[in-house]
C-alpha cells in the first residue's frame, strides 16, 4: 500500500493506493463528478484507491482536480518503479453507448500525453476542460506515456467516463505481472 499526502495553500490531499487490489475505493475530493470518475477508474483498474481532498472549490474545481491527479500520479510512480516483471504496454477501447474512447500506454518512465477528446462546456457543474488537466498531471507524475483518443461520441459524460475506464483497463494490462519479462526494455533499464 502506497500512501502519499500533499498540502498546498489550495488543497490538502491524501491518497492510499494498492496497485494489485480488487478495485475497492473510498473517494471524497469535494468534486462529485471527479469522485464518480475515480470510482470507475479504481473499479476497472483493480486498483484499491482511497482519496481525500479538501480544496478551494469555492473558487472553482481546477486546483482540486489537478492536485488529486498529481498525488495519484506520484503514488502510481512509487508503485510501478523500478519496473520489473510486468507487461509494460497496455491498451483498451471502452464504449459507453454512442461513445468510444481508446487509451494506449507505455509504463516507460518517460512522461508524455496525447489527448484527443475535443469538447467544451460542463457536465453538471464540472468544467470538461479539467479532464485534460487531470490526465496531464497524472501522466507526468506517474512518468508514463498515455494516448487517449475519442473516436466517436456526443454525450460528454459518456466520453469522459469511457476515457477514465480506458485508462484504467490499459493500466491494468500494462502493469500485469509477467515473471518472464524481467526488465521489459532492450536498454536493460527503464
């Protein structure tokens, strides 16, 4: 179990993460839609995840969303590295009704994000532009390469949720234990 806390003038966050869990979660970020997405992420990645955030949501949700992603990313980094005996690469396409989103990732120790999920506006009170901020902060702090591509969809809730679930399944597949993999790189180090 990895435990990380982070406190700034804007947020106070604690995260507990168990990479090889059963998908159990206790999430309270103060941002309802983010809670829903993180519960889905935990369930489909099989990661046990506890997240608590007290943030300046009276201003907006930006700091809470980004900072939660930073802390989850740091916990993932600590759980994944140094890499040994895992598949390394993972991918998944998740559909939710009319929406289809794919995620390809490389547990590479090289952070990079390709995010192609164009949309504007809100889902409830949640600014959809924060989805990319979340994925960027998580990707760079976990030190993984992630490509998230929405190939179709009209409902913003469906597209975003499919994106979080696709990330979850791709991460589960990339982190899958393979005792024969050793260090999964021709460089001999990641």
